C-alpha cells in the first residue's frame, strides 16, 4: 500500500504562549517530540530507509525533523497560514485590537483573509503543487503546521474544502493516510511524551 505520513511540528514556544504565526523554536516538550518522532518513524514506516521528509521553511518544522536522517525538502508552500497584521498576537489580542476581523473570521473562517495575510482558501490554492507532487511520491513524511495540515487532510479525506478549518490535527501525533480508490484510510499514532 501507498502511505502518506503527516505530522505537525512539535510544540513551539509560541504554542505555549498561545501566539499565532511567527517563527519560534520548539519548547522543551517539542524537542522531546522531535526525538520521539525518530523512533516512531523507524517503528511504523515500512521502508523508512527510502523516506523523504518535507518541511516548511519555518524553524519549528525543520527543528522537528532534526533527528530524521533522510533526504529533505523545505517548501515555502508548506509555511503556516499567514496571519498578516495579527502575526505574533494571541487570539485575545486579536479580538481586542481587531474586533471586526475577529468577528468576520468567526462568521466565515474558511473565506476570512487576515489583513496582509491569507485565508484557508488561499492556503488550499498554494498547496496545489504540493498535492500534485505528492501524487508522484511513494514514501513521504510531511512535517508542517496546523492550518496547512487541515487542508491536506481534508483533501485526502474528501471532505468539502469549506470544512478544512475544523479538521482536528493534534500536536505530537503521526498520522498515516492510505489513499484507496474510493476512500482514504487514516491511522493516528499518538506519541506518548
Ligand atoms: O496556533 C498555532 C497555529 O498554527 C497558528 O500559527 C495559526 O494561525 C493557527 O494555528 C491556525 O489555526 P486557526 O485557523 O484555528 O486559528
């Protein structure tokens, strides 16, 4: 069978502080996950000797891949949804500083585009080359971000695009997708750290 392996980066300093966006490094717990990921890969990925690892260009995904000794590609197209003016803020600060935007996002999370940033729809469009490239690949682990993974996951699960913002992609979990002719099977391997 052909599998596609997905993981969020390990917990970052920004995750701990509840801030969105940025280019933070991993927290201590996030670093533990990066070590654990190496053993999960060796234990669960058949033919992991031939694995390719794709990350975003942001430090937290590359740091999560630091113990994985496989060929790597760093894609700008895998960077987290750009929160524009809200980058680096907590959700409370967004609500305070940009109340109308906060309400608009609540109203339509799929279409809402951050000022100077992106919407989920924008992310889906920029992911197209990644999805195309994935179709030609045998053995890839993608380490990227929450919003990006929601879009990739919804695509393979055949969920309508508009529902992408609500897919549940927890931290510290290796996800295995097995695309079949009429459905995609999914297995979640939770790292116990
Ligand atoms: O909080 C982590 C994070 O990856 C942010 O960087 C990003 O803005 C957010 O999740 C996306 O999730 P949501 O669309 O639910 O705000």
